């Protein structure tokens, strides 16, 4: 490719709404162009990256025995009504009516349509297992689209769906996909982790996310450096403390803590470790009648150690708390006789249901709010100042230094960006859609399903979050828009430079290298800045002076200086350095 | 590929709504599966064809210097309001509102978005010419979707848009695309014609359709076997007759023609050639005020020879008739004092505007309705029975045997399916969207544009309409789902057959041939019927008896019998017959 025949469009400044580096750099490098909130044109430079991602995904999906189909972007609502998702999903499901006022949706995923295909096509267990996948445009009407391709509304996703005759076979399909995902992400040349994820109502451990490690990631990933344990913080269990509760040593006392409404402020004032304080979180659950009206509200008090954070997924699994919400200030005042900031489990105005985190359950002589503004209690103890807790559960996010759930060391935490998900679905969709096949015993059975996604357009953004510097993007070879750029200095003035540059370009193309020749005639500074911003990993510079000595200059995007290479050797030098994808 | 690992799903019967052979065969061959009216799943077998079409299109677009981008499926209405198409387009433009009640459309094409890109990216004439293309999902909410992929609502289209600094340069871009289209359609291995098409309000000759020749085509194509003239019948000019009008020889007379309301019936009754009759077509045009109310209606009478058909495109170009409609029965009775079937230009009740086809203008002693039920006039003559016509124009479709407009012979007519269109747009969109660049003279100038479409998912349907027999599809090599099928007989019983089949499969794969091995264990009859239906062009059959003689059987899908080929020669035999795409 010659740059003069391509569309290279770099910007000095990032747009004002680009908060994260991948959004800034993809826009500045001319890879994407915003058309509306969360809706982007994939410009030629960006589309090359996306196509390379797609090609690797497709190759590995085919290798794993998955079969490519393509399901419509605009899907009739009927199927979505069969599973109830047409009604249940929020406004992120974009609903449309056609000219005849029939309801349609724009696919956010395709479980319904693929299950409809399966129930028509797979009549017998002999046809199973089958895995159907597509690489297709999706749309989710996010409330607050942001971060460029990281959380767009329109995006490209690879979604695969496996159909099996029983749970054991489904687990094999799951593991096959998991292995394919590892090959895919290995080929991308990114640092990533497969981490356990919450599997929601379906349960079991067959739900893993593939997370690209990046300091700017939205997800917290927990891992144990001494074992292969890794999980999303949503999922990672905080083990019950090994030690028993110490005996009470202090009497309970009320202490003035004027204006100190957080555990950290109180600990500082009282010169106590933060771990001696307990925070009170007030939740509520509503019981409704058939008409949807609230007939009863239960208020809950959760106790967590002052230095710990609540984990909403775990709290949602406490019996009775599946549909919890945070209590209103009115509800809090009604039960505690006090505004938030000074709450505690002692001296309640009205009874609440108490749920205590495992770590709080083993504390003695702790500090909590006194249910009176500007006052806290110290020396509080279970079994004396309040009853022994009946409901003890894991309510908190793990923190660095916690014991690994596999008992093999201590946990560390890093940030990640989810770019893939493998998920065992069970019979959730096949049951709802009466999707059955004839089993070996001659009776109809529901398909055991799995679903497997990769965010094709999110992946380049995640790669950039992980691989960039102050000058721009640093692409891994496998997904770079071009693998090599040939930069001639003064090509318009020097026939020798022109000839050598065009020969190298032609030789590299012939060797199967994805190379671009910058024949735009830009000055060296601007030319180098463009390619450093765009992030092409390998660069060769040719100039008159060097060529007179028979030399060109090679520099990897991560190198701090250039290497002189003899013209005669440069083809072999580069091809040996370029990663074969 | 092994058939056991693929999704092969053939049907004995076509669905009831499949009216045309491509729809029937694509459904029966398991290539598409209907999800809703005009909305189809592209099943694995069909998707392979579509991907091959895409690959050829992409390769030739890149070769022609076009640059691939990808524009969103969901597009903000604002840009469509700039050109007025948001309001002007009918309900085939699918309009949506997002969660914030902002208006969007699903792209039916992308002129607005690509022009928006151009006005931001192409600042100077030095950046021109540029051609941007995409291969993307489109949606048109057709009133009556039908014929499978031929007239679907959701479909895949390759749309390209050229941007040039002036009209001359735009013509060069147009010709470059035209040449690329010829290479593309040549590679598909289809019989096609590039025909002149109507260019609407823009005018000029730079509008051509690529039509796949097929008896079932919706379009009539006119061509001259003695020259390269070819045009859509909408566009093809009917030359003015060379001969002058003969002198009047008959007196005008009223004749009873009870119940004979068509020219054909009247000619038969009066034992006259149909060419001696004249048909009267009544149109109307409405003048509206700013509020959109009709303030004046003009009624028009068109005269065509009895054996000729009106051409609506040509009629729409007669001054004053751009927005014509057919007159209502009430309007007709008001002006002619008679119901349709017996109308004519003589003895009108109220004046109408008369437009006369060129062929009628040179007729003498003709027959037309008497404006009285069950009566016609004979021996009618211009200049005697009615005034000489003031407005004479080409109003009719050409017919076979008409002189070619290039003067080089006589025209023939065949049917075609439009699968591509190249179109010079001029400044229609750049003017509406104020899309300018800095011209060589330092002043802003509007882009000269062209647009170029290929119906990617329609093409396989068109290929089938042209290439099929009673057993199924006959794919050209370039776009066949598989080029070669290896059919072993009794693979489960014979180790020799299994070994030979798997070796041939592996050897063909290694030679770069797209081959499928049918290892499903079907009986020969069912197996052959499947592959004949699916239309794989090359078939090799291996059986125990043949292998004992060292022979296999080769048969092209068009062959009536098989050819014996020595096992040792079969690889070379096939690779020499398979068309390199």
C-alpha cells in the first residue's frame, strides 16, 4: 500500500469528549470518526485493525469446529417475546416498528434467533454437538455511551452459541471454546487473564471473562500469583477469617465525633486503626402484589468492616436480598432515628434485618455510629451490646493481601478490560423457546447451551489502553493496521531514495509483509510523528546519506534508537522480526 | 471441510411463498432461512457464497484504488435532514427513535454519511480523487418484500462513493469504477450486460446498470446485436420514424364496437392491423399552494400506437409531466364525457393537453375511441379531424425490431436482474450538505460525486436464476459454496474408500482447492441429490469397485455422464479443471 493512495488523517488534538487514552488516540490517529453518541465510522486505518481482529477470530473459531452463520440485524419481536426479553430488557434494547407497525428489535445478541435455528435444524442428538457463530453488527442503546469504541452503542461482536445433548457434553463444548479463546488472545499479542465471573441465576463455575490487563480498565481483577486462581472482583470469594473472635475487653461508650461521618474520619479522630470500625449500610426490599403495588417494605442493615467495600453481586445472593435497593433517607430516619453518617446496629428505633459480613462477625470492641448525629459508639461487642448475628455472609469485595480461595497464597488486584466472555447457559433459552431434539432414549430433550462473545471493535481500544506511550499507539504485530512502514527522506528530490524505497516496499509485499510506503512527501518530523501516533510497530527510514553508505535505519516502535542495517540485509532483517500471525 | 462438521440441511419441498427458482433453491439447499418478511438468516452454506462474492468485490475495489471504510447501520437523522431525504423518502426508509427520542434511520445507502466524512477529511483538491466504499448491512422497508434475497428488506450491499475536483475528473472516476465492475462480473462467471440506465434529474449518460441475463429478470434490457448498444428499456430511445406521414385516404367514420374496449379487440373486430389503432391514456397533474392543497388540476391526453406501451420515465420528462398521475374516472368522464375504453382526441367535452408519441405523429387513417361507449372512430387524420399535434415526444418502450439509437442495426430485448449500478451524482449531495474543498484557484468548490453499488446478497440469487436445472443450482466456480465435493460410496464399510477419499480431500486442500468431503454416510442417491441441489460444480465419486481398477469418477455439474479418471491422475485432472478465482 502507498500512503498517497490511502486515507491518512491524523489530528494534533483529541476531541473534548475523549476521556480515555484509546478514545483519544484512535480519534487522533484517524481510526474512528464520531457520527453520533456511541456511533462511529470505522475509518480506513481503523477498519484494517478490525478486519485483522475478525480474521484471527474467524480462523480460530473455524479451527475449533464452530460454523459461521449470519443472523439479521433487524429481528422480529416475536422470538424475543418467547423468552420474555422483549418486555424484560430495559431501554438498551432498541425497539422499532416497521411500516406495518410490527415490532422489531436491533440485535444486541442473538440467543433467540440462534435457538430458533437450532430447534428447526437439529432434530436428533446425532447432529450434536453444534456451535454456530457470527461476526455481526450489534446495537445497545446505552444510557451513557462513552470512551469511544470501549462502550459504544453500535459495535461489532463475535457471538457463538453451542448446542449439546447433555450437561457433560456442554462442558466439553465450553472447554473447547475456552481453549480457542486462549489461542485467539495469545495471537493478538496482548497481556490478558481468563478470570472467573459471576454466572448469575444459572450458577456453577462455567462463566469466565477474558480481561486485557490495563491500568485504565473498568473491571477489578483478583488473582493469586502463586496459583492459577483469577476472578472478577464481583465473583472472588473473601474467605471466612481463620481466627476466632477475641473476648470483649472494653465497655461500650458513646463518644462525640462532630462532623465525622465516615469510618476513616472517625478512626483518625479516635486514633484507632480503620479495621476497628464497622460501617452500616441500609438496604430495602419491596414486596409487591399482582398489580405491581408495594404492599410491604423490609429494611436491612448490613455491617462491613470500615476498610471494606460492599459487593453488590454477593449481597444480591443473600436470601431475601435478590432485588435489593438502597434505603431512602426517610426510611433510614424512620428506623434509626438518625441521618446517614452516624448509623449503627445498637439502639434502633424500629427493628431491621441484620446481615453481618464474615470479617465483622469475628471483631470485638468495635466502633460504629450511635444512631445520633455527631456521636459514635466504641467498645461494641456482639452477644453483649447487641445479639449474636444470625445472618453472616460474604458481603464484601476482596482486597489485596486476602487469602486466595484456593488456599495457595495471597490475592493481588489489577485492572482489566473485558474483551471476551464464555458462559454456560444451561437450558435457560431452550426451555423458554421449547427448543428440543430427539435424545438417545427417543424422547425430546432441551438443548444444553453455551454462549461465547468477543468484542471485536472493543478489542483494538483495549489493546491501545495496554500498549501506548506519550507519542501514540504501539500495536502488536498481529493487529497493527500495517506491520511495517517505509519512510523515505526526500523521495521527491532523490532518485536513489525513491528507487530504494519502492524496491523495499515491493520486496516486503512479495514476502507477504503488510507494508505501507509513505510517499506523501511529508517532512521527516511530521512523517515520523504520524506513524508513531498511528503505532505501526516496525519502521524503516531511507535517506540519501545512509544509502551512500549502503545503510538504512530500522526502529521498532518500542526502541529508543534506530539500528543501522545494510541495504542488502534489510529484507531478511525485517522479515525475521515481523511476527507471523 | 468435512460434511459431518458442517451444517448441511436440504429440503425436498420449497416453502409456499417461494415464487421464483432462486428463492426455492436457496431455501431447499439450506442457504437461507426466513426469519421474517424479507429478513433472512444467511446459513453456513449460503454465507460461504456471500463471503466469496464479498472477497472478489473487495479485491477489485482495492485494485481500482477505492478505500474501504465502514459506516454505521444506525445513522442520526440530522444528516438525512440536511439533504431533505429524511422527510422526502417514503416508508422504505426505516426511521427509529432511541431512548432519548432522538431520530435515527437504518441506512438504506450512505450518501449523507460519506459526504459528511468527505467535507471533514478532504480539504484540498490535492487530496482528490478519493473513492470510499463499504460492504455493509442495509435495510429498506419494502412494501412487498418477496423473491427471497432478490427483494429482501435487510441485505448486504457494497456501496462506493467517489469524490472529484471537477466534472472531467468525476468522469475518469466513473470509468475506473465501470472497468472494475466489468472485472468483478467477469470473475463471477456470469453472463451479464452493462446497460445504460436513466439518470433521473441529474441527466447525462453516466448511469449504467449491470444486469445478469435471466429469463425471470424483472428488468427488460434492450440491446443491439450489431453494436455495443445496450440499455434498460426505461432508458432506450425509440427513434423518430424515418418515413413521413402518408396522405389521408379515408373519411372519418363512427363505427360500433360493442364491448371492444382495447385496441387489440377493436383491430380484430375491424380486421385491421393493430398498428393502425391509437390508444388514449389520460394523465393529470396537480398544482398546489404552499399549504399543499390542490389549487388547479390539468388533464393530459397521451396518444400511443395500439401495439406500443407507455414508458413512465420518458413521460415524466415531458415538460409539465414530471409529477404526473393517472387521471381518475371522474376526471376522465368530466373531460371526455365517456368512460375509459372508448376514449379519443376527437369531440372532447372539455379541452385537455395533447401529447403525441413520435410514431403516432406519422400515422394516417387511424382508429381511436369515439368518446362514446361502444363506438370507435376510423379514418382519423391530424390536421383534418383534429389539429396537428403541438407536442410530439418519445413516450413509449422500444420493441424488438426497432432501429438501434446508434443507427447500427435493430434492437433485441431480453430479461435481466440488476446486480450493480454505476451512477454519476454531480453535486447533488455536496451542494445540499455544503461539502466543499479548496480548489486549485483557492476558492471553495463542491465535490463532484459518483456512487457505485453492488447487491452482494442479491448476486447469488441472480446467479441461480441464470444457472440451474431441474435438479438444483449450478454454481460458477468462483462463487460456489465449495468448488469440489468428494463423495465416497460406503466409506463406513470400506477402509480402501475411506483412505482414498481422505487422501484426495487432503491433497485438494493442500492444492488450495475449496473442497468438501461428504463423510455423512448417506446412501449414494441421497448424497448425489444433495450435492446436485446445492450445486457444487465438480464432483468426484470413489467406490470400492472403481478403486480396485485404480479409477474414480469425475463429473461436472453440467455433464450428463461421469468420466473415469485414474487415481494417480485425479489431483491434476481436477486442479486443471477448477477455475482459479
